[in-house]
């Protein structure tokens, strides 16, 4: 029997989950054994999983799960040298040269396990079948706007926390903008037609903020793009490929410009694929932006788990996308799972 083991997330401020109560019942009804770890942070309560018929197990007990269990989670595991012997479904952040990713692949190789990276679940057209992109774009645009609002008061963005729903977030931003006497900021979004970009555009439009929406047609000549510097806020929403040039030259940091906020929603600071190579690590909920330059001011927002700021809506959306593929786990040698395993073996060969 196929056995899925939903682990508790071990990262700070991570309340999302990739399986709903209804999804749990669907797996069990399909003949899949399901174990759910207790969690002190998960947005959905444990009782709903128990009512669906799942086995409840101790928090963070997945290392002792049966060998045949497929460990299901979202974000990366705590750093360790311990070998990984199970099959894992999660966002590994391991295939673009990230330092932490190299260490993760070594753990899989030494333990004989397999990573089915959620970012690389691809259909026959090599298009991702599951993504948090829309909510990353929506909340990324919101927090970038908060950084700009703080700048208007000659301040830095205060810590952020999760919201019960998007309406609360939009209402809060509306009130904050109403307290500013000058005009609304101008925003340029690169990658505006994708999932991430669509979320960013929707947030800006809900607040009446002018948007310059760029995608493949506007960027096909390659960067840098001087137009970026004529906007107050830049939102990077692209899935970068190797060799993508920087969006603006490093010399622009110290020059006269309108740009004061970069929202790097894609957030790959330690990757060779990063088109905004002006910072070296993600920002955090407690410090949402890092100041790159004082005069003229330039702040970078690069939180790497943005959808967790709207944990309920983003969890429901993502879980609904993933469920049809979880139901096909009985056929790991076919479809998106076979392709993900092939990519894993290809990418992990060097480690």
C-alpha cells in the first residue's frame, strides 16, 4: 500500500500545508495509507485529519517513518549531515547552484533517498503543475509597498506577520496609503503575465497603483533595462534561467534614480540565476528589507516564504492543485513523479 507521511514544517513562521482535510479523505478513500504529524504551527487543525481517518503521529518523527513512506512537506528540512533514505516531496531549492541545495543533494545521495521537488513537477509540456506563485506575487507586492510607505516617513519597514485573509491585508494597505500626502508609487513588474506576476498586478490594481507590466515581449532584447530606474518600485516575478543579465547595472545604485524599492519575489540571492545581484541573502519577517544604499535610498525586499503570510488561502489553493497528483502516487514510475525523479538523478550526479 502506498504510504504518505505529512510532516510538520520545521521552519520559523511556516504555517502552510499542502494537504487539506478534504484532500486527506480523498487519499484514504483511494486506498492510500496516510500518517499526519502533529504540528504546533499548521494552519489547519489536527482534528480534521483525524476525522478523515488518518493516523496521527508525533511531530518531527518522520526520520523514523517506515522505509516505504513518502515524506510530504513544503519547505526545506533543517540543515544537517544526516543521510536521507526516504522519498521526499518538498521544495528542495537545490537545482540552481544554491549552497544549501548542494548539501541537501549530498544527504540524499549518501542515504539513497529521492527528492521529488515540487518546483519540478512538470507536465508533458514541461510546465509546472503546482505553484504558490500567485500568492507569492500578491503578498510580495504588498510587502514591497510597505517598504516604500516606510521610506516616505524616512523609516525602514517594521516586522511583518501573517494575515487571516487577503481582505485584511488590502484594507491595512489602503489605510496606510491614505496617510501619505504625495502621489502613489509607480511600479514596474517584470514577468507580469506569469502566476507570480499576475498576483503582483492584482494587488497593485486593487489599490489603484499605476503598473508597467513587462513580460517576454518587453525583455527579449536582454538587460539591463534603464526604464526600471524610472519607477519607484521594481517587482521581479520571473523564473530566471541561467545567463539572464542583471535588470540594472550596479553603478545605478549610487546614481540619481526614481527606483527606491526592489521586491525580489523570485528570491534566489545565492544562485547564478539571480538577475538582481545586489544582495546576498533573503530578508526575513522580522527584517523585511535590507538597505543597499542610503542616498539615494535603495531597499531590497526578498522574503523567501511570502505565501506563508497568507497561510490559509495559499494552502487551500496549492493543496487543490497538488491533490490530483498525490492521488497518482501509486504510479511513481509514470507521469510527473517519474519526470521529477529523473530530474533529481540528473541534478544530483555531481554530489
